C-alpha cells in the first residue's frame, strides 16, 4: 500500500526526564523508532502535526513515511501515550517496516448494515465485542480497515473472527493460534430496556385486572 502519511522528526540526543519536559514545553513529542534489526533511535516530532494525523483513523493502519533529519524510513505507529485529561500526546513509539517482511497491525473494523439488520428491525441491540482486529500481512497488502456486513444478523446471533472475510494475503493473528481464539466480534441481543418496559406494563395490566375482579366481588 502507499504511504499516505508523512511526518518529519529530528534525532534527540538530550535524554532524561528534564530534557523530555523541556521538549514538551516547545510543543514537541518525544518518541522512539525501533525494529528491523536496527538500533532504537530517540526522536522528537512537532506535536500539532502528529496530533492532527492521529485524528484520522487510517493513520493507525497505514505505513508512515517518517523523515528523520532528512533520512526517510517506513514505519507504523505501535504505541501512543496521551495525557489523561488534555488533548496532548506525551510519547509515541514507531516500528520500522521492512517492505519484504510480514508485519502485524491492529486494523479497525467498519461495520455496515446495522440500520437494516434483521435483528435490529426486530428490536434488538447491536453489541461490538471488538473494534479492531490484529492481522498479519506483507506491508503492500495492509488494509486500511476490515469491513463486516451484519445486515443478515438476527436477534441472538453473532459473528466470530472465523466469519470475517479478509483481503487476499491478510491473516487474522488470533486464528493462527487455534479455534480457542475464535473470539466473537459482534452480536445482536434482546433490548433489555424494552423487556423491562414490557414486564412493567404486563404487571400494571395484571394489577388493574385484579382490582377489577375485586370490585366485581
């Protein structure tokens, strides 16, 4: 696949907590690049540019062209640490990508057909057990997302990882470990709130009937 995202970074030689704090005060993000049988490199990126990139879901499942002091490397984002209460990225981890080797990436799921699903029309509620799937593939085969159609699902039914259709050359990592790892991805279950309302209405109706019977006596 193409590298639709590009970022620029500089090598970080001044390390430690104090250096990291000074870096953040300059609106930069400390980060590290590792993998591909090369030594890890500490880098710094412009905070706002990285933050803007993360607002696009595809950023997390794309090859990123990262230019470090003018030298370009293909990477994927492996970890992102955010501030607990502010829209601030505290640290980022990037994994180098060898275009000739397979890689493992968590790819987002796009559910389609929810509004017309058989179970939803019958009053059921959709539950997403998973929002992404870890896949293994060559970098050129890395999908931006995996689409799952649930329009035929009825109340009480669900789909597992083994039901998911992946693009050619893409394998689901969990299924490589055996059938015991065939997790449920999505299901449609009975709307408990509706049931409670129905039960209350039934109880009220029964109580009214009982009062009427007592009055007749």
